[in-house]
C-alpha cells in the first residue's frame, strides 16, 4: 500500500527523476514506499545506514535499485553532497548500535540561511552521541524523531536544534503517538507543531 501511494504521487506530479534516495534505516515503515518510488522514478544515488535488511520491503528496495544499476552507499558522519544549491550532510549515526532505530541516518539539509534536520527514528543514545561529537544540529525545521515517541527528541537535542517548526510523521497509531511529553517539550521550546495525522502530507 505504501508503494502504491508513493508511485501514484510521483506519477501524478510527473516526478520521474530523483537526485538521491535516502532510506534512514531498514524498518518497514521507513523503507516500505521506496520500491514504489523507484518503479516510476530513476535515481543515481541511494543512501542507507545498512545494505541488508530482514524484511521483504527492504529486499524490494534493493531489487529496485539493482534494476537501475544503483548500489547503496552507507555514509560516514560528516559526509555530504550538494542538492542543487542546498547541502545535504549526514550527522549520524556516529557509533554502531544493536538497535535499528539508533542506527537511523540523521540528515541536515541547508539551503542559504534555512535548514532542516531529519532524524529518522534515532533515539536518545544516538542523539546524545551526535551532540557530543560536536555536530551543528541547529535547524529551522525539525522532523521529530520516531514519530513522536518518548524515546526520541530529548530536551538536550531540542535545546541544540531550537526549531521554529516541528513536523511529526504519524498516522493512527496503536502506540498513541505522538506522546504528550514530546508535544509538551516542543511547545515549551516554542516550536510550531505540524502532524501528518492532523495536517495531511
């Protein structure tokens, strides 16, 4: 269903070329729509924190890349590339973790004076390691970690990012996400909150 949604969206909008595809980590809710994207659009670069997964969704992603002759690049912290006039920099993970969520790619996109921080499902451990590594995580817009789970978006991270806007990617969720304490932290830090379950895509 995710692939159908992404395929239809790209086709409807005539997006048949993607400069880069970034898969934060191998969990199905983060990779599930990418094979659909690649069924319509071509790319020349793909990034992920791993090259192998244990789900049919990840296997489909790899197969779609293989069909285009594209391999997965596992970036190192500090690696970057230019996307037009914007810089895309990988900030994490800075360590190896047993937990796939903490292994999420954390990406900062900077365009002029405006910046966005995408944190995947990175949790406190990864957030702390990125901060201790000295990376500049300040950003105007924060994609809130792990769908608003209480294990992500620590106060320390928020104090360093200081976002004007926070976007939470979340649907009707059995875990009742986003968690109240995360919403409270965002509010106390002055961030305007936008949620895909309430505000759409």
